[in-house]
């Protein structure tokens, strides 16, 4: 891949994959109902970092989801999705909830 170990370059390549392929796995993390805030394309994630620089795996983090609590209240949550931009068949390497709140 032409990006080498350039995080910004790799994150641009993986951004669309993250937006498309991470959506359902993140939704499945909700114990009850969940909903997404309205956003533009690529707006599901606002922060990036390395998950594994040697393997080129990038972590995308966002806070555009609201998960329903057992009491029926929706709270903002911070979520993360690990993407390997070079893996075209299975780019998602993991998803997780980070914590309630905003970035």
C-alpha cells in the first residue's frame, strides 16, 4: 500500500470502509434499542489512532450513536472500530464501546 505507516493516509483509505462496515457491528453492541444521529457521509467517526501500526490497523472513534438504557432513556456513547484498510474482504478487525458520553 502506498501509504506505508502514514496514519492520515491510511485513515482516508479506510474511512469509507469504516463508515459502511462498522455500522452494523456497532449497532449489535446495544443491549436494547439504539439510534444514530443525523450525519453526513463519513461522519460516523471523528477521531483516528493506531490500533496496530506494524499491521496497518487503524482505530476509528465516534460519538454519533445513542444507546437505550434499561430504563428506556437514550444516552450518547463513544464507540470504536478497528479497520485494516488493506483487507478488502474483511476490513473490520473489532468493535467496542469505549464509554458513555461524547468525544
